[in-house]
């Protein structure tokens, strides 16, 4: 069965704590924290996401799954180490020649490390790092905003990375992020995804628990 990581990107400040409790009650597997710097992506939410992650850490034992959509990865990692997330994922488009260093740095903190690829980035860009990481995050929308539609051409990439994993017998998880709902969930699961990130599909549903159960099925 797949796992669900609920994105808190669009949770409103006023009822954040109640919403976090409700998400936990609904049996999510992770809280997905979308950190944006206003440079790698247009939006900036550095202060808000740090507050949300800190609050969640106080009220819940569930793991934090942090997705950094930022240019300056090292600095932001330092900012999050104290929260001991279960996993920290950064974008290959931002890390470039520092990728190996950043992977080692995260692992030295005792934290699992993931590499994210935007829709236009091909699998071959990350191949050399695959034996050393815990997770590949395949973006199924352009990073930066919740509530977008899944780009159908990204499904092939999930299949491709899943095939590569089997063929080479490497052990990493495949997470997919963007536009996941009851319909698209089955497509990405069939393609080989292990963890589904979902924001709007959960937060806009009347019954979080039912929706999470549907996505997991
Ligand atoms: C987009 C973020 C996603 C987003 C998912 O840049 O990385 O995690 O919040 O939201 P939905 O499920 O609404 O596409
Ligand atoms: Zn995300």
C-alpha cells in the first residue's frame, strides 16, 4: 500500500493547529512541508513553513517530509536540522555541482535525503546519485503552487525511474507531488509511486480520513 504525505502549504494560519490535528486524525503518514524562497519559485513562505513545521513537531509524532524549493539549500537545511525531519528533499535544478556535498551533509545529520526533479528535468540528470539517496521526488506539476493539474507526461518518468530501480536493484522510494486526487492517484500508483503528496485533494474534501483512505487504496 502507498503512503500519504499531506501538504500543509495552503493551510490557513487562523485554523492551522486544528487542521494539523485533523490531518493526523485522518491517518496521514507524513506532514509535507513545502518551503519556498521566492527565487527558485515565485512564492516565498520561509517564515510560515518554519512556524508550521515547528508547531507540527510540538503536537505530533508523525514524521516531517520537507520539500525545499529553494536556491540556497545548505543554509535552509541548517535552519531545519533542529526539527529532525524524517526526510529532507531538495531540487537537482538548484543543487547542481554541489549535489554530492549536500547529500552527504544531510545524511551526516542522521536525516534521510531525497532529490526532487521538476517536470522538464530528465531522469538521467539524477542517475549517478540514486545509489546514495533514500527518495526521488517526481514533481507532477511545475513547483511553486498547490492546486494545479497533474501533467500527464510526468507519468512516463515515474515508470522510467521505477524500471531503473528494479533493473539496478537500488533501494529508494518514489514520491510524487502535484495534482494528486482520487483519479490521478491510481495512475501514479500503477506507474510505481510509493508516497503520494496531496494538498488540495485532502484540504478541500469534507472528510479527510475518507479521502486519505481512497488515495491509499
Ligand atoms: C507544489 C508543492 C506541492 C503542492 C501539492 O510546488 O510542492 O507539494 O503543495 O499540492 P496539490 O496537491 O494541491 O497539487
Ligand atoms: Zn511539495
